[in-house]
C-alpha cells in the first residue's frame, strides 16, 4: 500500500522510481529518450 500511496501523492517521484526500476543496467531502454 505504501507504493500506491506514493504514486498517488507524489507521481513525479513514483515515475522516477519506476523508470529506474524498469530500465535495465545495460541501458536497453532508449524509447524514453
């Protein structure tokens, strides 16, 4: 529930956290650039 709370209250921080978690260490994701 804490993650959902953060997503609702601080969408900017949540999106930044999600991006860091989804993006692989090899930097395979370039679609957001």
